[in-house]
C-alpha cells in the first residue's frame, strides 16, 4: 500500500483528537486500510485504489478495517468485506472511505502546503482549510449503492450467497 500520512508525533500531553490526515496516493489495501481509515481526514485521488484482498481468499478483514467497514451505509461495508471488491478514485468519497478528492495534478502542491504549514500548533480546521482549496466536489451517491443494499440486506450469510 502507498499513502502519505501527515501526523504530529504523539506526545503524552496530546489527545487522539490532534490533527491527522491520510492521502491515498495509490493503493491502500488490507492492513493499510486498518491503519489509515480512522483518520479524521482522508484524501483520495484518481489513482487511489482501496480493497480488502484478504477477503477474496476467505480470510476476515483486520480489526481496524472490519470496524470501519461495519459502519459504512447501506451494506457497502458488508459488500466490500465479503467480496474484496475494489474502489477507485471518487468512489472512495462516494461510499465514505475518503472524505476529500484531490486531482493528482494538485497533489504535490497540496503536500507542499501541508508539510510547510503543519506544526505542533496546527488544528484540524486549519488542515481542512488547506485541503479544501484543492478539493473537487464529488457526487455523494455511489452508482451501485441501491443494488448492493438490496443484495446484502439479509442477516444471514446463506441468504446473501
């Protein structure tokens, strides 16, 4: 997996609410999902690919990914966890895996701004204001959402399969 994480080093006086962001530059899969999806700020680009490939070979997703997937709307997390399906680019924002979309052409400038402006006193609101300058608006409805919700709505795995 490849992603840029901009985080303040933990200090004993800082809480988990300190600013943290993850930029999915290329692929984030398996354990990388479990590590990164809990950041308050998650940025996708058109090159971003998200998957839980362990589920394709019959393994469970890790605890971080499983926790997050179970909270996605309309059975999308169940679908991703059972099928190992991949999401790309704007789809990550549409389903709630990422919350911002930045075109790859703007990514280097965004990274430069974050690196130069993030310090021990940086707030999450300030990071969001920086990212927002480079963000492209994304339609919030995932194109397969209604079908996924219908097919994966049962409480029984036997009914789903």
